[in-house]
C-alpha cells in the first residue's frame, strides 16, 4: 500500500456549507454542510478517484501545487 498526499482547497459557500476540490486532479470535487463533513467527503472522493485510476492502470499524478501567500498594499 502506498500513501499519496494532495493539497485540497476548501471554500465556504455564501449559501452555507463548504466546497472542496483537489487542484491536481480535475473533477475531484466534493461538498459538505460543515467543515468536518467536507473533509470527510473530499477524502472519500480522493480515495475513489485514485482507486479508479489504479483499476484502469492509469498514471497517478503526484501533487504539483504550491501555495504562496501574497500581500498587496493599496
């Protein structure tokens, strides 16, 4: 068994709840009513995404996302 690490973006939604996605893996998206539910759901989505790639003998791309915090003064 191999461990895979991916950065996940979790965003609060105006209408309530959260949306999460994995930038490196297009289409790997989930949502939840609260933060923890969203983390649980995106974890499950990520596992299913990678399992599907593995079953189809497709390449599992490594995470290639870098985050930077940038300050802009106006």
